[in-house]
């Protein structure tokens, strides 16, 4: 196995602020981390233009029937899996719409499998077995930017005409990634040298939060600042749904329960039924005609063709 010197990468360098980390009193250690953890927010803000481009490009592909895949190894891959797993309960998406692909597969979620990240062909293979195609989107996540597994996936995506987006925590001058959109979250050296689960991981999680939420907003799964496509699957979510109906349309809780039952638990459908004075079948038809956007469906004249 050829060992490549990665000492020039910011994510591998030692942070002078923590040179005596093992000697610090616990309170000073905590204060140092609190101070350093302001950096990820600044790094994400600096990547706002790339994040904007990524959201709009992904949304266009998903509106045309494509899917979104996150691909990574180690911490980066686990963060992608986490973001993908949160989409169905938050936005009521089909589990196939946003998928997390982790080097080493599901076992690597609980037990480290970092050796798989050196296999460039595995990145391509893991996408192929999921039917990844030209209409789909890939976000390849690699904190240090050098992970062969991610490079292999991005090269495959570009090769078949899919949308290839890279997310890394080093400057482009240090590592070039094959992609259409390049998101760089430059967080600098970690307080614990090389431990990219720290600032790099925090910045990556923040960026993925913005990316997936922004895409779902563009897909019409948010009304105002409410997740009206939430799936009502437990008592907490039922309470949230009932409060949304009350806040957005002054619907009493008992009336809200009746509406939710008729709408098969869909807050969006229940709101449209109440505010437009139509039944569930008509509401579904109107939403479909308006790209699942509640705002556009509410603006549609009552006598407009469905």
C-alpha cells in the first residue's frame, strides 16, 4: 500500500492554540473548544454562494424525477447518512429520494471501517448497485478532500452526466475534486490534530442541514417556516400537526383531528381542505397540479381547472 503524505492539508495540521491541550484545566479546555467552534459557522457562511448553487441545481433535478445521494467514508459518510435518514420523518419524502452511501455499508455506522475509503472503485460500485443514474445528484463528502472512495464516486457521477457536488474542508488549492459544484468549508486545523469529527464535522453537518432543508423548501415541502409535509407517526408529531393547523388556519384541535384523519395524516392536505373548502380528493388533485406547493394551491382560483 502506497502511503501519501497529507501533512500539507489544513485538516491534518496541528493547531497552535491547543499545543498544551493535555495540560489545560478542564474549564480552560471547554472554553477553548467553545471559542474554536465559532469557526465552522464562519466557514459555512463563506460557502454561501456554492451552497445556493447546489440547492437550486439539486431541486431542479429532483423536480424532474432525480434523486439525491450523499457519499462518504468515516465521519463524513456518517453525517451524510444522518441527513438522508432525517428527510422522510421531517419532509415525508420517499426513503429512496435522499440516500446516504457509506464506505463499508451499514455496519460502518457503528463500527469503524475506514479501510474502505482507500477503494476508489468501491465508490462507483456502491452507487451503481443503487441504480444511480444521469438524472441523479451526488454530494461527495470528504473533509480532507483526498478520500479515494469519494473521488471514485464523483468521477463516476460526472462520467454518466449526473450532477456531481463536492464538499470538503480544505482549500481548492490544496486538493482538486472532480465536480460541477465545489463546496469548501475551510475550518483550519483541529484542536485535536487530524480529528475531523470536530470543526470539520460541525461545518459539514451545518452545510448539510442548509442543503437538504433548502432543497425541500424549493420542492414545496415547507409553508412559511413550518414543515407541513411532516409525517404524523407518533403523539409528539400529532401535537405538532394540530398546533400547525391551529396557528396557520385557526383550526380548533378537535376539528384538526377530524381533518387529519380525512387527510391520512397530511398537514398540508388538511390545511388546503379547510382553507379552500374542498374534499381530500380535490385537495390532492390541486396540490399535484401545483407541484405540491401549498402556497400555489391556495392561490389557485376556486373555479380554475384542476
